[in-house]
């Protein structure tokens, strides 16, 4: 089987950025932090997994931090147990499969020339147990994994790459910023659960596209969660009907109370919202199933009857309201910091 992979600039990107650059600035109402968070929470019914981003009552933590208070420490095991409930490998669309855990997603996108795998879970054991076995359970061949696309350089997304590269030799794709991040002598964020970082392979930048066979993914660098987080736009099919999925590559605000980074996150959420709307994205996905409520929608998918709407297809307007929530609630967290200085 031949494989074609190319990086090009999508025709869509230039007019979007030009329009953003030329558009007059909109007068933003002078909202305080709580009002901004409440505006973001207008969409929390649809995107309940994102609601805690809007919670201004708790301090923002840094990835890898451990609870200090007795009450917080006592609640952690129960919470983690709930988040780690297994999710069975599932065909979600004609060409898209879930092979992740109960807390971290790995998506397998089927093309005419093999599989594009989006993220590799925490470690080699999870890659073997959930990705490799999951693909076989779904009737797919792990030998067809041609590309491993890693959304950002945190180990819950790259940690199983060593097993996959050793056994199936996919090309590993990350943004240039994330390759540089992982090449630091000492990584700022580590976890004993995480496997080894990948060795530099294919580097991409904002606006590149990735094509394998009949499928093209548009790649956008959306800094905030990390400097080089990739967010994606790609086609999915439901009984032969094409829909467009957007995948936000870095959800949590687990970098601590850094005002500039929170504002960067907010600005990129708005930028990607406009990109997703222009692309006609009517499906929202995350690389954490608790965030896009994949775990709640999969039972609905299993019970779906002929002619019923697909639970992941929300329509363009509704699907992209999630980026309004992300934009406003990260902005609210930045406003909270500003207000604390007054």
C-alpha cells in the first residue's frame, strides 16, 4: 500500500487571517471576571465537560501538582477512579474510531491508504492495551497506522509513542514549537506515568495540511495550553454523509495563573472558532473524553435507531459555541488575576 503525506498551506487560511487583520475592533462590554465567566457558561449545558474552566472559586494549578490539603487529597482517588473508567473501543463515524481510555482520547482516522492516529495515551502499556488491542477489536489492523499525530508535548498524549513506533513505524507529527519544547534538557512538566518523548520526526506549522490517501487534516497552531498545541479540522462520514469535525488540541488551564497565557488561550479559542465556522465544522471533539462528553454520547450512539440524528453532530452554530465558552472563561480567569491586583 502506497502512502502520500504532504504539508501544504490550505486555501482557507489566508483569507481568514486577512479578514481578521482588517476587521475593525469590536467594542467589548466592560465585563468583570464573574460576568465574563457567566457569559461563557451560557453554553455549559451542551459542553458540561468544559464548565470547570469557568470556575473562578478555585486556584489554577500547574500540571503535575499534587493536592496539599487533607480534604482535597481525600477526594482525589474517587475522582480519578471515576475519570479512568474504561471506554470500550468504538466506531464513532464511518471513518473515525475511539481507542482511548476513560480520561484521555486516542482517535483513529481511517483513510484509503491507512490510519492516522491522533495521540498515543500515557505510556507504552496503554498504547498496547487500548490502541493496539482496541484497533484489533474493531477489525482494524494496527499495521495500517501510517501517521501518529501528537496534538501537544504533554506525556498523556505522546507517552505511548515508543511502543507504536517500535512495532508499526508510523511517522510522528508535531508542531515545530512542541518539538523544541520536548528537546529541552529538562522538561518543565513531567509525570512518572508518562512514557518517553518521541524523537524529532515530522514538524508542521500553522496552516499546514496533512494528507493520507483520500483524507486531509488542516492543522492550526493554537497556543495557550502549550506553545505549539495543534488543533485540527477534518472530514468524518456518517452513513456516507460527510460532516466536518474540529478538534481542540489542548483544553485545560493547567499551566497556572499566568495572565498573558490565559489571554493567549482566549484569543486562539476565538481565532479557531472562526476557522471552524468557516470550514463548516458541525462536530466538536477533544483529546479528553470527559471534555467533549464522548463518554456520555457513546451510549446514545449505541442506542441510535435508523434515521435518528448522530449524537456527535451538533450543527455548525451549536458545535462552535464551545469555543465561545473557552474564549470567555479563559478571559475570565485572566480578569480574575487583574482584579486581584487592584
